[in-house]
C-alpha cells in the first residue's frame, strides 16, 4: 500500500551490490560419478567483467549473462545462456529479460499506480546487508536519478546459489534396486526496490536443469493511511471491526525477448488438449492435443490444458528435435478492470520503443501506450513475450508487522533443449528413447 492515495514521499535509499562468480554448492547423488567433458574454450565476453554473471553449479551446469540497471525497469538481464554438462558450447536462451510493469489498482476505485513508469521504482533500490545474500556476493549498482541528474552507489545486487531439494529420484527395477537421486541447485539473482510502504523483491532463479523461475515478492508494510475501506473493499486488521485495510491488486508484467540459439526469429506455438468421454468399446476417456502455430501477434488467455512454447528457428538437440522453452504460468488472479490486464500472455512483434505494458513512455506521439493495443495483426518474425501474473491482496492480521513476503511469478521450462536430462547420471546415459 502507499504513503497516501494522491502522492508518495520521494524516498532515496543507498544500495549496493557485489556480483562475481560464486563458489558452487555441494549436490549429492547416490548414482555413479559422472565423467566431466573437456572444458570448451570460454565464450567471448558480451559485457565487461563488472557487468558479467557466470556461475557453474555443482551439478555441472553453467549459466552466463550480463546485467545493467535501467532508470525505470530496474534490473535488466541480457544475453542469458545455459550450458549443461556434455554440451560443447553455451546455448543462448534470452536476449533480454526484465519487468514490464507493476500495476496497482485499489478496490475502492480512488487510485491506481504504475510503479515502474510512474512511481520511481528504479530509484527505490535498496542496500542489502551481507546476511541477506548468504554464501554469495553483493554488487554495487550506480543508480541514476533522471529528475535530479545525480547518481548513487547502492550495494543491491545479490548473486548466490540455493539448494532446491530433489532434482530427481528413481529406484531402478534392475541393478538390485539401486536408488538414483540428486539434490538440485539454483543460481539466484535478486534486488529489492522500495515504492512507498511496499518493498518489491525481484528474483530470478536459474536451475541446473535449464528452468528459469521469475518471481516478485511484495513485503515491507501496509500503508498506515489506507485503513478507511468500506464493506467489501477491505478487511479489519485492528481490534474489532476497526482499521479496515483497503484491498488492492498487484498486476506484474514481465517482458522476455527470446533469442534461442542466438536468433531472434523464434516461432510461437500454442497447444490445447481436449478430453472426450470413452467411445463405444473404449475403457477410458481419450485426450487429444492439437498444435496451433502463432504467426501473428496474439493476446492469449490461459485455459485448462493450454500452454505455449517458444521454438528455436535454428537450433536442434542431439536427437534432431527443435529446441524450445515452454511458458509455465504461476497462480494468478486476473484483473479485468483495464484492457491491458485482461489477458495472461501477449506475443508482440519487436519494437524498440515498446518497453512497458502500460503507460509506456518513449514512443512517438500517437503510438499506443499499452501492450494490448500493440496486438494489431502484425506477423511475428521477432516475437516478444509479455506474461501477466496478478495477485489480489486482501489484508489479514498476519500482514503486520512487517508484512510477510507474498510471491507471484512464472517459469520457463526447457523443452527438447537437450536430448536427455542434463542431470542424467552416467549409468543411465544409454537410456535415450524407448527403455530397453
């Protein structure tokens, strides 16, 4: 919630970060040791060392990327590549990944905010204490204030590794019931930005199996001046029926510019499955999946058994299958109050000025300012993906004080990027295709 419903006090806080490569954590597995391939020559650097993130995880996967800090979007990750063990060179995944907007409308209809383009999100970057980045490093970001032409050094960018639990577990039918298991490892990159009373934790998790998780967590404090909600538009969190905190939504957009295998000419495909009752003579229902090639700009809605994937135009795995990444939406509460929040996914043709999902600055006069208006039938030769995940925040007693983090986000999952799981133990490497 906000400092007040008309304006917010300008908050400037020092922040800092230090990035550098981290020591890989230990991952265990009871399967046989995996022979490591000969190290390939290091790929050419796409940014200077100060703006480079490179991390080899203990399971053999290496993630590489560059970072920069935008005066409105905050942290931007670029040239993201993934190199699992056994692959001779990095596999390019994303040209650019960042937030596309945080839209916050209040249930009483009195106000709404566009935090990235209207509420100085980037200038609210926060310093991180060493204990907030356990086992990692914090890199300093220079934050420029476009309104006052000054710059602050803020220790704000944490890069570390985290265990995520089981990556897999399998008890073999043969080999005397041997158990194969491994503990998964992630590279975590995150910053914290303060807007009014809220603090947004923007995190990117890069898994050793090629998955990328994007999440925003809202924490901080409920606004002390937003306790005047009427019935149905708030929740009492003080004694009795007093102090009704005004409910509101957080509609978070991410903007992803894929570049699978280094090409921007990716293809978009939509898949829908339909379950039919058993036909005469059949025992069980049937399920048929159909593929639709998305060749023009699309405003897409999530439905049961519907998903999208971004397909490489140039790269194939060792099985000869086109590499792709599947978009996996997280839990969402879709907000129908604005045209640009009515859809879950947008695929638009690349336009260098189309950077924010709502109240987008920087385009020529007359250019539409929201992502829904950019979907106008253009052919997709260089698609940009926009993912909208909503959260309707109805406060509760446990939200004070401070407010626990509430997360919203989604993932992109590798689909046929490698011929087998990049974490397959050596003893099972021959089991590609139909089991023998």
